[in-house]
C-alpha cells in the first residue's frame, strides 16, 4: 500500500508499505479520505530540502536544539552526531484524521462489522495511508447520510469540541474564538450548533468572512476595536469565555482573550501560542486559564487508546470517543456543514504537492484531503519483497537474520552494528506491526523482505535466526514461536516478564538445541570485563551497582502490562551481577522507595550467592540524570575497582588500566557473539543464554515479592 511519511529533514515522501496488522479488538480499514492538519502537520514539514530544511526546523524548535547541545556535553560529540544523523535519516507517519470502510474485524460479534464506514482518529493510527489498523476506542461508525469527506474531519472536530468543553459554558453564553484557521472554523460551527452565542476574530479578512458566513459575529484584528465590539455584543459584560485556536509564538492572543472576558470568565487554549501571561489582567478579573488536551479524556492513555479500556460515563462523561460520537451526530443531523472548509483533494501520490500547498498557507485554504481510489488485491499485501542476491545456503557464511520490531534502539544501535558485522550477519527480513517502520528500515538498510507480520519471517526457510526487539510482554511468545519454527533466537531484555514464561522459553531452547541469547550486552563492555578481571573468580566478593536513570515520565516500559521498568531494564544489572561473580543467585532481599508495585522501579535489591558473595543493585528514578547513569564497584581478594558510566575507571591492588573505548556498553560484541554461537564457534565472552534470562527475570519478580512480604527469599532447587 501507499503511505505518506515525513523524513527527519522535514520532507514528505510516499512509501510502499506493508498493510498493517490489526491488534486485538481492532479493525482493518480501507481508507476513503484522510485530512491534512494544516496547523500541526504544516508546522512539521520543512519548506526547503536538505540541510536548509533542517535549519528551518531547528529555528522553530529551540528547545530541541538545546537538548542536542546538552547531550553533546554529557555524551560527547561523536555519539551525539551519530544519534542526530540517525534521526535525520528516519521517517515518521503523518496524519491523524481519516474515514474508510472496514474490511477486517477481530471479533465478528463485536461492535464493528465488515463494510461499515468508520471515522478514525489518532496519531500513528489514522495515518495518510491506503489501509489503517485502528483500535476500537479510536473509531466510530459513520451515521448514514454523512458525507465521508466531512467524517474525515473527525479528529479536528474532537479537538474543537474538547476546547469548548473545557470552558464548562452554558448554552446562551457568549463565547469568543481567536484564530480562524481550520480548527477555529470548525470551533465556530460547533459552538453555533451547540447553542452558544459566538464571536470570532482573526488577522485575515477572508477567514473572518467565512466565519461570519457560518452565523457568528466576526471581525478582523486591527480593523475593529475588538474589546469594544465584545462589550457592545454583551451589554457591557464581556465574553463568558474565549477559545484560542491561533498558532503563534506571540503572547498577544492569550492576553487579548483576557481583555475580551468578563469578570470570572474562562479561557481555553487549543492552539500552540505563547503563554507570557499579563498577571494583572488575570488578577483583576479573577480569570481562569485552561489547557485543552487534543481530543479529550483518554488521549495519550495507552490503556484507553490501544487496549480499549473505556472510562465509565458516570465519572468521565465526555471521552475523546464520545466527543467523536457527538461530532458525527451533529453532522448526521445537518446541524453543521463543513463543505465550505474542503479546499482541495489530492491523490496520495500527490502528497508533496498537497503539503506544498498547505505550507504556502493561502488564506482561502482550510481542509486539504487525500482521496483514495484503492482496493486491488495487490495493494493489500502484508509482505513486500525487493530484489536480492541469491540466498546463501544455511550452515555456512553469514547468518541470515530476520529482525522483529523496529523501535528506536534497533534503529540507532542494532541496525548500524549489524551493518558493521555484514561479513557475519545479513539482515534478510524485517517486520513491524504497523508496516511503515519496517518499510523505512528495509529501504535504508537494503533489506529484501519487509512485512507487518513477523510470522512471515518464521515461515521463510532462508532465514536462520531472528532478533526480537518488540515490547517486553511479547518477547516470550515470539521467542517460543521462533524456536518452534526452527530459528535461533536473539531476544532483547527481558527474556520474559514472568518466571513461568521465561521457563517456557528455557525449556523449549533445551529441547530444540537451538541458540538463544538475551541482549545483556553489559557483559561485552571492555569496562565490565576489566572489573571482572580485578574481582577474580573465587573467594568472597562484593559487587555494588547503582543505576540512576532519572525521571521516566509515562514511558511505556514502566507500564504494568509490560512488566514495569525494573523488570524491563533492571534485569540488565541483575545479569551483570551474576556474570561478574560467575554464579547463580541463591537468595534475594529487596526494599523499595515507596510501595513494592510493578510500576515503581525505585528499589534496592540484595543478591546472595552460594559462596557467600553479595551483590547490591540500586535502581532509581529519583535523582538527576546529570550525575550519570551507571556506577559500579567491586571488591574481593584484596583488590577493588570502580567504573563510572563507562568513562572513568580506577583499580586498587591490581594492575588493570582503564579501557580506551569510552561509552562502549558492549552492543556490538553481544551481536558478534550471537552470530558466532549460531555457527558453533566459541567467543572470549559467553553470551547470556535462556538460563541467564530466566535467572534475571526471577530476581526481578522475587524482588517485588521480597519487599511486599518483608522477607528474604531463597531460590528453589531446580
């Protein structure tokens, strides 16, 4: 299928992409129309190619430039340049509002049926693409009689409606709208349909005229004394509320809104505007400023958007989906008409021209639509094959690898390293559920097989091994499927998020005799290898590991359904402790800063070993990331050593010097050892097998149990 993607340099391209794989409860939609968001998408697209486009984006995003500068100071120019270069070479999907016909459903007895017309919303979901995989909470059937090109405005309608709801205004009140671009025009029409008195203003005359044609009082800024006009309309009171739909770095819109409001009025901010607030204006009138978050409650909540967990109507009356439902009802009752806002239609192959038009910002342009005329069997393929050299026979030469999952770590670390190992590993196929990430990787790294269904890689007899880098909860099931298909497995940490699943992988690996490696790359760092040499292989020894990760925010890896961050990343350091001491743990004792819950990664874990040695792992998100992330100390046999973030090393009582490769965490070495293991070759450092992955998962799971029960827990006999 065809899909519109945006390069890291801000350029629009149309890719051939595998049709996406729908998730549980979701549907597959053949797109009819998708709407370009002239504000959000127009701002993301650069008007000039190459480095001129990069500079244009940099000027618009000073905060990101500062972020890159800070990274260069902490990580060094070389690693920062590599990261930046990968970002510029990457692509992201565009689009978040579409309409189409359902062609596949997950559950025939569910709320959707094949053949229904569906309004779809959501970034990364309702893309500009011929086919869409849509979760149930981001879609609704379109009522009969609603023109599909108007239903394609669904996301814009939800954004406008949430801006209205944030005011908590009552019908009959006077509401002002500042900024009459696409969202402002939809907001004006919704306000009129919902029973409010409406006035609006903009700098552009023909935008004002279009809003006036929708039945509201409208004037051009500068041509009329807007504050006086608002007072005249409201018998001297001022507006009950103002919705800001403008997009500008200026603080003028928000302070104008304060002038327009009555005593104790409210201001809802929908657009991206400057927030240099004139306190005196707010204070004197006791005004409220309220931010409006996109489509409404549920937006940015993965549990709501991707997993279909709804909020009870008694607690959250207007979710993003219910806002969409109301918007579609207003369209079906013909209480709003968006026909005047449809400015142009383009085929998807005309995406560069469509975005050039949006970027030009003609005053009379509002809604620019992509119109799709697809449906052939050829365009609905989930697997694309590019010409490739003749397959090499298995068992000799480079390992032929299939890559499952193309997240940021794969793009910035694994794929560049695999290219460095091209004499030992050939990436023969790549899979990502959405399809676009696989297509981008396939083109950039010349991978011949590109698919949205990883099972295609498992069915390909020329692929000998797979690298699994999907989200944590899926690792074990994909690893087992790969082993059953006769593939060697490299799985990113953790091996599994439960001990039972980890044991299943371990048992299957032992039964099949296939190679399994877990991505515990710290073993392969020259810095940790120096620590191990200082520590020695016998006697009572101690290991101290401090991991200071900084604030995680709402990162997906710390979600309960993904096992939490201690399970997701803490296992790195549990395995490192086991490897440094050369033993399997015998008992665990743990305490948490706060409750011992999966979503709380702030823990101190003591790991005891059969010979009396001890490791302490402190994992914390509470400190400043500026201190550095990883710090290790080891002691034993009259020798000690310390390593600070793979940059500083000191040894005492031992003639061990600091390694030369600053920042080397072993990411290349762990892949090199896997390739060697598949070919039956030995390596100086042994990779982490399924047993090591099982032990690390057991430590993480047992840490929660130990802390919640307040006891030391011994590992059961195997």
